[in-house]
C-alpha cells in the first residue's frame, strides 16, 4: 500500500509541476502588476513568533529591492503541516519555498522529486559560508550527496539533571558515562525507593517520533553520531546500539524508570534526569520559578558508554529548515536564494530569531560571535544549547523514517524498558524488522 501510494504521489507531483510551470507568468508581481518583479511565496511555520519574524524580514527586504517581492503566509496545519504540504504539491499550489521541514519529511518529498537540491542552486555555498554553518550542515547531507534542507534552527537536545538532588545524594558532578549514572541510581534508590532516574511515559510508547528524544539521543552519543540508515541500507553501529539497550536494561533492573503518567515529574523531583529542549524555559519561568539554571538543575549531553570521550558528545537535533519546491522556476529559485542570502548575511537577524523564538540558529559560532554575547549572558541556560549546535544530528533521511522508528520502539526499546527482552535479542529483532521495511521500499 505504501509503495502504491508513493507511486501515485510521484505521478501527481509530476503533473502538478508541469501545470505550475505552464501557469507561471514569470516576472510579475500579482499584487502590484509591476513588470520585471519576480514574486515568490514563502510559507512560515504555524508558530506565531516564527511567522512574525519572517513577515518582518520580508517587509524589510521588499523595501530594499525593486525586482523581487516576497509574500509570507502561514503554513496550514490541517490535519498536519506535512499533509498540507503534500496536498499543495499534488494540487499544483506549492509555494516557492517554505520552512518547518524536518530531514525525515524532506526525504519523503525528495524521493518524489518534489524538492530542489539546494546545492545545485547558485549562491548556496556562499550562503553557508556567510552564515558560518559549514560544520552544522554537514550532518544534513542526504544519502544521495545532496542538501535538500537549509537548517534554520537546531535544538541539540540535552539532558537536564536535578543537581540539587544530586548534591543531597553526595554527588557534586553531573554523571557523564553509564557507570556514573548507575552509581547515582544506586544512591537515589537507597535514599528513596519511590524516586526514579527517568520518569517519562514516552519511554514506553511505540510512536515513531518519541524515539528522537530517548533512543536517538543516547545512540548518537554512543556512536559519535554514526548514521543509522543510509539510503535503503541499515548501517547502525551495532556496538553502540546494543550498549544503549544494555544501559536501559540496567536502569529497568534497578527500578529507575517510570513509564506511567505523572504530572511534571522532573520539576517536582519525582525524576532527576530528563531530556530537555529550550522551549521548556518560558513554561518554567511561569509555573516553576524554583527551576533555576545553576541552582536546581544543570544541562549536559547524553551519558556515553564507559571509556568513550565525553568531549563534544553527539546528540539528536530537533531541527527544521527551509526547502525549495520543484514547481518553482529557476528564476524564482534564484530570487529565493537571494532573499535568504540577504537574511542570513547579518547575524543580527539570527539574533532576532533567537530572541523571539528561543531556538538556537543553526550556526557554528553562537558562542563566539559577539552579536549573541549579551543575549546569552541574559539567558545562561541557553548557552549549553548554543554550544551543542554543531553536535546535533538531525533525523534520518529516509522517507519511511516513522515506520523505521516505530520498529525501534516496538522491537527493541519498549520491550527492554519493560524488562520483556534482553538487549541482544531486542537489537537482533529490531534489525530484522527494519531491514524488512527497507527491502519493501
């Protein structure tokens, strides 16, 4: 069924792209009717701060340019933003470019030839250099060697530790490897058996997206960012993957995991370790003012297997970016690249983005570029996220990423967390299931 759907979508895309090219009138602003003006449409994410940012910079750009006009509108989210994008493409109504695209969804669109390889658009290399993001974008390369997504932000996911509780247990340093974590667990359970290391219902959920915030954080750390799938081949690091499952199995054996529902378990101290994104801080400032960085909690990269370096540990990057749609003419693509180059040529615009969205721009120099110094000094909890941007690994670039990640949960991660499978068997079962998925593509 999936293959048939994919073929149908590909056929529809081909027809819609042809229709779009035939219906495109070229250098004319539909609002003003001014000849010689290339009009391009940009879809912003449904997050209000993001839409406000893009409308503001587009207005500034339009005022400075007589030959390009950027129209910004909000991406529809009914039933999902991904479904809205696919529907627009199939109906020949896709914009020139849009944000809010993760690497996994981009793989689906690229597989249907709905996206433009950005590295084939003139000016892309100069954009990467001027924004100082060469290191950050390396992990975004697709298995065919192309770059289909320009990352806007990179929430390199970190783990938070309740350092006030650690200190009460006699630990002054954040655990960095698995043995350190297990030592903390032993002390925690001896102190209060009703407390847990990691209290999170999603640990027991098979839904594909949940693996980004547990398995892939730990796997990227254990494998030093090794790819999991490349094209139609499973290339996961066996040693790292089994080490992650063994670590989770040990935690389960110590009753250190809570998968039942609990209200704000980390904030209340029921759990002392939690995956955390920077979007939590506005909520904390209103609901949990006692959560103070450097006093009650600290941030770190994923713990890693014993013996691994704990410098620059890789992690999962909750990150999305901009794509160009194949229905856009070369002239529109060039205009879109000119607009993006203008936006990202000035780090002050990335600062504006950071201030308004709390999401770290996908740059290599967030902690060294003086443009960001004052903001980070005022928001010290964001500094670890800024430092971790180059270490963030985005989602796998496979069109069936959700099915693959569901198999990770159903065959391996979930049963290990429940104590139903040993890590060796779980990893073997997972590999067999995923290889079956890949063979069916």
